[in-house]
């Protein structure tokens, strides 16, 4: 249906209005996170990083950090199925552990829709959701948009630098590797998103 002259003028006027610019990225500081206790996973069938991220009156901490490792000689889908079952068993120890009993929220990396070896992240996410049905999925791209400068979103070392800036060595316990760094980033992103939502209310 053709626009009337008045509608056309209004449409042209609207197109000339200044667009709302996307907010420039700012590095999160200690005030950027809500209080909370999050058990965070960066999961694959072979290596799953785990970190208990806590923010309270004592500050930000990453405790009981570990990597759940599965190995099998089976190939193809049979290997993936066996690793999935092994991961399921390993998660039981976390269910019974201090973090599993005391964390307020459980988060994991939401598997990508497209990419390489999607079944690994997807099947591992299913095992986590099986143990904690209310667990929250957070996309890696979103976490990097929150935590990392736009020029530093392609390399693992930048994730390590970002989380270490917020949680120094004396505020961490357990294993500290790239799988754990990513898990900590997801936990921090959850607390950041909660704080932003609270500030909007």
C-alpha cells in the first residue's frame, strides 16, 4: 500500500533522527558485580573447567577450581557417548561437594549453534543440566563482550588477563588453566548481568 504524502514526510523525518549509539565498552571493576555464589562450567566432553565464583563482603574469589578430564580409546560417536557418561559420573562429586551444596546458581557455556565439534559442548551441557536442571547458559560471545576490550576477544590469554585483574592469585584456590579461566569469566558475567539488571530497576 502506497504511503500518503504526510506519512512519507514523517518516515523521512524519522530516518534523519540521530540513532542511539551503542554504549562504549568499559572494563568491569569490583563494583560491576552483584553479590552471589556461582558454580561455573566451561564444558566439553574432554576438559570441563569448573570454578566456584563468589562475591560477598570479602570480595571476589574463585575457589575449588578444577578441570574434569575424561579419556577413552573409543572413536567417533561411541567415544563421545563414553566421555559423556564419564563426565556425568564426575559431576556427582561436585553435586556432593561444598560448592555443589552451597552455590546459589549454576552456569555453563551455552553451546554455539554453528561451529566445529558442536556435539562435545552440547552433550557436556546436557550432563550439567541433568545434574542442575535450573543451570543458566551464557554464550561465550556475550561473556567476552562484557569482560574483554573489543580488540582483545580472539585470544585465550586475554581472558586470563581479564579474570586475573579481578581475582588475583591470593583469592584463588585449585587449578588455574584456560578451561578454568573461561569458567571464571562465565561466572563473573552472570554476576555482572545480575548487577546491571538490578541497577535498571
